[in-house]
C-alpha cells in the first residue's frame, strides 16, 4: 500500500463514525427505557452528510434496536408531543427547482396532517438553527409553535410587461406586490444565519387547521427559542434587541436580549430584569410549571463568558439567582472539585428530576464537559460521576422520570449514548450512586490502546492542556490552539484529530487565557491583551514540558487559532511548520 493510500485509509477510518444530534426518551420506568435518537454521518463517496433516526429499547443491562436506522436528511426539525401521541416534522422537498417546506403531523402510525407552507404563504421559511429554531407542542397537544421568516411583499421590476389578457386579473391578485424593491438590502443576523432577517412567532392549530402569526411583539425585538406557558395560553421566548443594528449571534452570547411572555391574544410582558442590560438564553419551565429558569449574563465584554442560572417564580414573577458567576469548591467522594461556573449556551428542553426542583445541566469545565444536578431551592451543586473529573466529555440531552440520556466521547473514543438512572434513598437523591448503561454501539479507533489522552494543570494551576498521541513516542507534535477566542478545547471526539494521530502525529491543545470553562476572570483577562497573553500562554505551555518542546513542531489553527499560530511563528521562530486552516 502506497503512502497516499495509507493516508486515505486513515482518513476514511477516522471519519466513519456517526455523531449524535439529539436524543429523547419516549418512555421509561424502573425496569426499562425507550430512546429515540438522531445522528449525522459523513458519506465520503457523495461528499455529503446523511442524517438518520433510530430507536432503542434497554432493560438497563442490554439494549436492542427496535427500529432500523432511517434516513431523514430532508427533515429540517421535528418534535414529539408530551404524551408522544403526536409527532410533527418540518420537511424540505425540492419541487420544480424550488425548495418547499411542509409541516407534517403523524399519529397512530400514519400521516394525519400535511400543511404545504409554501402554498399557504402565511410566512417565509421556518427556522431550524440553534439560535432561533423552535418547534414545540402545546400542553393540550392541539397547537404547534415555531419561528419563521416574516412574509414580505413580493416585488418586481418597474418595467415588467404582462400579457394583455391577464393585466386586469393581475391588478387584483398582486395588489400587495411592490415594484422596484427586489434588490433592496435588508440587514440579517450574519454568519451562519444569512437570510434570516425578521423572525416571527407562528402557531399552527391542528384542530382548526389555521396558521397564525402572533402579534404585538415590538418592532425592535426579534423572538427566539420559544416555549409554551404551562396553561398553553401563550409562549415565553427570548427577545433580541435589533436597534441600533443586528450583530451576529453565532459564537456570541453578549447581545442585548430579554425573556418575555406573549399570550395568544397579544399581551406582551418582559420577565427578566430591566435594571441592567442583559443577554439571556434558553427559558425552561419545570415539570409542574411553577418555575421558569434561564441563563443570563451582562451585555458586552467577551463574545462568550460565564452565565448565571436564574429562576423566576411563575406565580409571583420574583426572580432569584441560583448559580452566580463566582467559582466554587464541590465535595465529591471526600475530595475537592473546582466548579468554574456555567458556560453552556443552552438547557435541554427536558432537564428536571422528579422532585421538580433539581435541574440537570452540562457545561465545559477545563478541557472537559461535566454534568451537574443543581437544586434550584437550596442552590446546591452536585457533580454527577459519569466519568472521572477533567477527563472526557459528558453531555445530558434529555431527562425523564429520573432517567437521563447522555452522550460521552473523548479524543481517543468516538461518541456513545448512555441511559443513566439517578438513584434515591429515603426521598433524597444519591448523586454519588448512579446507574450507567450503554444504549448505542461502543466504537474504538484502530490501535486506540497505543494512544493516550493526558490533561495537564500546565498554566495557572488550572486544567489548561490536553495531550493526545502515541505512548512513549517522540513523533512530531501539532500545536492546535482553538479559535474563538472565547471557547475551549475539549476532550471530545474530533475526526480530524483522530486522523492526525493515526498517521503519526501527536496533538497538544492549550486553553490559553480567554478560554471558557476556567472562570469568568480567566475569560475576561484576555480583553485588551489579544495577540500577547494568548500567544505567550501557548508558547509557555509548550516550553513547560521538554517532551513537547524537544521535538518537531507543527502549528495548526483556524479562525483565532490561525491568528495565534501566525503570531507564534513570528514571535517565537523555531523549527516549526506553520499551517493555517482558516
């Protein structure tokens, strides 16, 4: 086999594993659980990705696939009703060189409703992105709320000629057509949200077959991430302020926004505090609808930073802080574990335990993602020992009846889905005693036993470096600073990283000053020091270990990481090869 063939085979091997998009518990008990999951996988021969859905049954010992993987690449977004009786899907179909959207409702093993949204022409395209995307059933399972682009008047050239026979008819049919506006520029939401200009809240009533755009949202507010109120008479959502201008939302949690409620009759109320300019994320009600929680931080500053967890008494509208910005020390099995704050940009739609006061969240901590149970009344934070602290990444996706579905992966092991039972004794949860059960295949990289992942407290006595590579080898080392800069390198599966290791490289990830998951002060220390503090941190991390510095080095990075490797090669010229993948 030629060298090129070996490299191609290594890339195919590293990219063959599916990655999880979402998972939901369909039903569960103390004896079993049924889980629906959606995955994405690369298809190299088609130079594309395919999405598929599957369902598994587990008795907490073994699992069985109850439905074969089914391709759902043309599904945009989907949602189950609370009882799982109904399932709705927004599907995109190419028809006569036009991409049309349909809202489907499934029940009793058949399609019971199909709305041609393009033909109905109530609004524009439905949003399915992580910032605005919403698709949720009302508590009584008769309505669906979603977010779509506002319908705009059609436009045509001033001098467009029409057939004489249809001129009079067109005057009536096209009364809302505006001439000469077809090239007018409208401000959208920027990177990865291009073309999303004016989102609106839409409600589809499957009993009356009506689709209505909710009114009375102020003109300077764009709605996002909506959820139904407990009585089903309105919604709660995020409102982004668009004046004086729209600034990009991707990677940026510092944009002005608030939590609001809107009744179906049009009553609009701001729920979050007006005393400071805030940025908020992901409002979520507890099981009985007595509490509303959301993530909150101040506007401005770094693109992304530490959040507070806020709780609103739905009856009195009193707001309290559950988790603040400050770092904490947790006691885990008689050992101390630092808690650096919340950096997750969302909360699962179902995240409450049965006591209705404990919420389960996952957040970056150092170079890992940890999962915590947070008591919203006592404000106690409990680490869930699904994996060793500051090793691997574990993210909770769904919680039902004290059972969690979590996704775990590491640089040296592709992702796997687990069902985890939270055990209780004498009406109290024992968070140190949990039952962990795999519900998807366990994949392993070729020769994975020959590679090691090591987390290091290299900078500022914090878990700031991750080394991944062959054991006892002096192979070339790729220095890979992350982009952002206000994100973090994580010990989670990255196909490109696995590929590099398979072809003979080692990798070093450095969470320099400005990275998230290590404290609010650590994030903000980079402000005013970009190109200096971050560059020095990466350099000193490499120099701190002769096993890293005394070998051939490769600099590799994209976006802000590309900026850093360029600075490193200029400020500290050594025997390096500089590669920028921006």
